[in-house]
C-alpha cells in the first residue's frame, strides 16, 4: 500500500484519469443505453478534461461546463442517472480545491444564475433550486475546507522540518562550543604545566652539581607537576566520553592557592591578595576565574622568567569578580600582542561568556605586564 501510494503521488495525472473513468462507469450504463455514436463522443468529451483537473483546475471547470451545455443542446439531455451533474460537481470541487479563490464567484454565478432563471421562471420550483444551491454550496465549501486543511498540514510539516533543522543547528553549535571549551582547557593545562616543568627543570639543572639533593627534590616536583597535568588531561578528554561524567570536577576558586604555590615553586615570587567573598555563582564561574589566573601566571613564567615577581589580586563583589595579574617584567622576552595568542584569546572568551572583558598589555610607566579581567555573575546562578 505504501508503494502504491507513493507511485500515485508521483503520477497525479494517472489518478485523475482514473477518476474520469470511474465517473464514466458510474453514469454511463444509465445514460448510454441505446445511445448513438454522437452521444458516445459527447459523453467521452465531457469526462475527458477531468484528467487534467489539477494542472488547470479553473480551465477544466469551464471546459466541462461548456461541453456539458453543448452536449445537452446538440444531442439532448437525458434525465437518467447523474450525468452531467456528477462531472460538473467534480469540476467545481477541483476549482475550489486547487484554483484561485477569486475565480469561485464566477464559477458559482455560472451555475446558480441559470438555475435561478430556469427553476423560478418555470414554476417556480423552489425545492429543485434549493437542492442545486445546497449541492453547489456544499461542494465549494468542501473544496475550500480540504484546501485549508492541506495548507495547515503543509505548514505543520514545514514547521516540523524547520524545528528539526534548528535543532540540528543548535546541536552543531553546542558541539562546536564544547570543542572550543575543551581546546581552551587543553591549552591552559598543557601550557601552564609545561611552563612550570621547564622552569623547575632549569632550576634543577643549575643546582645539580652544587646541591644534588635540592636538584633531586626539584625533579620530584617536576614529576608531580607532570602527573597532575596528565590527570587533568585525562579528565578533560574523559568529557568526550559518556563515562567521563563521573570524573573529578574542574578546578575552581579553591584551587587558586595551590596554583600560586606551584608557580612559586617554579621560582616566580607571587603575592596573592583576595578582597571580598565569592558569591554562589556555580562551578563555571570558578573555572573561568581559575583559568584566567592560570594563563596570566603562565605567560609571566614563559616571558618574564623564573626570577620575576607577580601580584595576583582577586576582588569579589555582589555581581561579579575582578582579576588582576601584574608582573615586574623579569627577563621578559617579547610577548604576544594583547589580541593574539591562544592564551589571551581563551581569557577573552571566558570573560565574554560572563559578560565581561579582558585587557592585557605592558604596564604604563613601568616594566612588566598587566592582565585585568572583569566578569559579571548572577548570585545563585550556575554556569
């Protein structure tokens, strides 16, 4: 049945031709009994336009209507059966179903006016006139109702397709955003921990001959930092799998002290100042602040060196937080411009996600580099 329905939907002309044949079989036995060749020809001519009813709905009506009148005038009208009324009724329905609505006035008038003249002038025959008017009105209303329902169903189908496309687009956007977030996390993890490990390894190399025990202790710190980096990388990559949902949470505000201690262990003299109390902002807010501090200190370690000094200031307010990381330049090598580099881009994206902004560049009137970020959070919300 499904295959047959598909074939018929692809070939509407066959369906309409079949309808014309069914109409002819329905009315033919009563009309063509004892008929001559002329009557057969006109009978076929009246039914034939139905095969093109969907392509030219209004034209088919006028063709059927005109041929029916000519057939009645030339070969006479037989009162047996429903010919040509059935064919004209199908043509009227087709015009109401597929044709322009403005054409219906002329079609209704073409049938109703002659019926009014015939049945009122000769009689009058109000019952016959009422029957013709009722059938005509029912046929037109049926065609309009089917047309309206079909348009409504097509609109629903189009809306469903549109919603499906929007859902797919939203899914693609969500996937892209998640990939970007994971890429930022991977960059922060790898860049920071490698910078710390390089600084510690350099320190161990310098003290290996004079203080081997201190160098060994420093290498233990290198190993610990590497293991921590591997653990964080496994956790981030685990988010790509379903089983990753149960892994340890990402670092947040509680991890900033440990972050500062690691950078201190690498040689940078870091002073941490905290003003205010964090609000109930959710884990995402804490991750954003942590990663900004981490990236800023990583840049200090990479570009200013292990002998640099840095100040980290965290200010918590009612609706957000400010992060400021300033270093004294140390033995700074050229750093990326404020708008370049993955790290600065990641900080800007994290701030923008919370309606904030980041400024980064050389300190005014002094050596060193300054990173300042402002983030806005809603109390009680979670990111």
